[in-house]
C-alpha cells in the first residue's frame, strides 16, 4: 500500500472561537455516582475524625488524600489499585514540594513561579499517563493552596502523613466495590462498546455518509478501543473475562461491517452486562475463537510503551505544558499586582483551562467563568448555614462535593457552580472569614486567570499538532499494512486488529485536536479520510476471514464485502 505524498504547507489561518453550545448540558456519565459517593465517604472519614479531636485546621491535608477517590473509576480493579497508589503518591509529592517551598520562603513571586511549574508538570504527567478526569486540576488546586499556607519545616512530615492517611482511606473506598462486583469496570466498558457499535450500525444504515454517522463511528471505535484496554488491564483471565472478550469481538465486527450487525442482539448483551448476573454468551462457538484468545495472550506478553517516550522531545504534550506554565505564571503575577491576597486562585483558574487545543481551551474558559460567577452566588447562599458551626461546615462541603461530581459530567460549568463554594469553604476550616471579601477576591481572580490563561494559549502556538497528524497517519497506514499482511497467513489477527483500531482512534483524536488550533497550517483532511476508510476496509476484511471460520450455531455473514462497500460508498 503506497502512502500519499505530504500535503503542501499553506498559509496559516485563524480559526473562530465558538460560543454556541458551550454551556449546553449533556448526558451524565453512566457511573457519575461512583466518584461522587466515593469522594464523600473518603473525605468524610478524616474530616469527622479531625472534628472529633478539634484539629480542623489540618483538614486541607487530609482532604488532599481523600480527593484521590475521584480517580480511576473506569479502570479494572487490578489496574485501579496500581493507578490509585500512584495518584496518592503523586498527590503527596506535589504537596511535599509545595510545603517545603512555603517553609523556606514567603516571597510571593517565588511561590507563584513554583506553582506554575508544578501545574505544568502535573498537567503533563496526567495527560501522559491518561489517568482521566479530573486530571491535573485536583493536584494543582491542593498544591497551589499549600504553597500559600503558613508552614515550617518541622510541620511538613506530619502534614504529609495526614495526606497519606487520607489517600489510604480513598484507596480502600475505591477498591471496596470489588468485593461485590469484581468484574464491574470491564462489564461496563464492554456494554459501552456494544451499545456504541449498535448506534453506529443504525446510523450507517440510515445515512451511510452523513456527519452523524461519522461521529457515531468515531464514538464506537473509541468505545471498542477502551473496552479492549480495560480487558487487557484486568489481570487474570478467567471464564468471565474470556466471555467479555468474545462480546467485544462482536462489537468490533459490528464496527467493521455495520450492515451485517444485529443491533437488537448487541443491545441485549449490553443490557445483560449492566446487571449482576452472568456474562451473556454469544450463540455458537466459532472455530477461530481460539486464535482470538491466543492473540490476546500474545498482546498481553508484548512490550508496553514507556512513559518517557510520551514526554520525549517532539511530544505534542510539551507545548501544552509550556502554555500551562506561562498562563499560570501570568495569572498569578497579575493577581499579585492587583493586591489580591490569594493569587493561587488565579493560578488554578488558568491551569483549569488547558485542553487539547485552543478551541477547547476557550470553551473551558467560558464555562469556568460562568460557573465561578454563579458559584460565588451559591457560596453567598450557603455561607450562613456553614458558619453555624464546624459540623455544618463539613456537611456543606460534603454535599457540594457530591453535587459537583453529579453535575460535572453534564457540563463543566454546572460542576463548577458547586466546586466554587466548596473551595471557598475549605479555606474557612482554620477560621471563618467575611463572605464578601472571599467573593470579591474569587471573582477578580477568576476573570484575571481566565483572561490571561486564554491569552497564553493563543500566544504559545502548538504547531506540533499538524506534525502529530502526520505521525498518526503513518501509524494508521502501517497498522493497516500489517493487518493486510496477516490476512494471507494463519497467525492470530486479534493483536493486529486492536492495533489498527487504536491507530484509527489516535488518528481521529489527532485530527480533532489539530482542527481546533490557531495559527495552524492547512490540515491533510482528505488523507485522514482516506486512511480511515482504508483502515476500516481492512477491519472488514478481518471479519470476513473470521466469518469463514464460523462453527455450527453461528449465523453466516454472506455478502459482507458488498454490504461494507455499499455502506462506505
């Protein structure tokens, strides 16, 4: 298969920043209640303990560990245990740097600089490890606040011990559901893949070439890829795990050949996975299934991409890291110049904005400003009750934490409406403060942080976004060629299929990221479309080979090639 010639470099163009739809609520995550309830339990235990001993001035350090309960809820429990341990250690390290710095100097100029560098490092590492929501924001919020908390070197070990203790509680809370539903995350990931594949099959039959179909295909490819990632990270492969693998293969087949998919069957399997019963089994056993499971074994034994490669020179993460450092520093110093006593609020506002490209950063900026402005009004309403006593203060924070996670999945600004008063109340555990003063400082820092954060995103260009498309195109082409080469042999196809699916997901993500950048050269849109079509034709060919290996009890799939070409014409 020959590669198309590189696209010529054309003059750059400035892309419009949208307003329509930025604040529109969406559908919540299907597991929104898990991080919401986990963070409430994980923070309530240390908070109530400190209330009982009369040391609420230490709540911030214990809550830092408790907030680790927000992470890794999509991961299988074996992988979740490792990921949460790293999250707790990362949180402790971030706070350690902040506390040691605060104990050595009180110069606000130095503290802002350290906070900006920490925010950039946290953003980069969270993106590189793909830890998922809430990403670097919790780390940055806690470490930035710690920088401006009065501190001495002798207090640091005790404060870090509280963070570790809170993190241990969070780890136990997040791992506890494994006792009741040990395969819950893998089942949910597989159900999402089946549902997304069914939605794409329906869309392809209704309008094979429309934009809605393309969006459904991208969503289905991402869901299938996420399901494989979940299964490959799940640890020991028992009977339930192998049954889930068979279901993901069916979803993958529907993605490759939507015209041949039985969408009612796919949705039925997805519904069966969301309960607590046995994993549904597809009808019949294919002769090629042993090869598929052998392919999973081969992939599990294969090498993993080391973290340092994602951070090597040329990485698309590095311009985002520079944006974060510059934007946070500018916001913090501007807040200092205005005489605001809490410059870390402006720093955190800037840090919260940075997404994969300028357009998404702009969207997040609008959402952050609106959410914070409404949030300070919510704080004004909640403050009288919270100031009745320390118990009421704790209850207010717990309720707001739950509501924030419940609303964050619908739209970031809705979640921020609850995060803002919670963040303001956290500052009052040491002593109650005047609500008016807190509100004014928060509004000013929000506007300063959002404005300078977006200006930094526009000023620090990410020309590597276009280069990333070229790398993603090359990877997708290579994955397609390798899968085609295996079609003529007898080796297991599953690893090649998954690599091809992952390459197509990465290609779409790279194209979407570059499409939202300013000052970007013209994108090779036609080459991206051609590579995606070639990749999906190859996926269809792998399905044709497997359908030829079907055993008794499996529905024949005659005419798959014609159905595929008709759907993609």
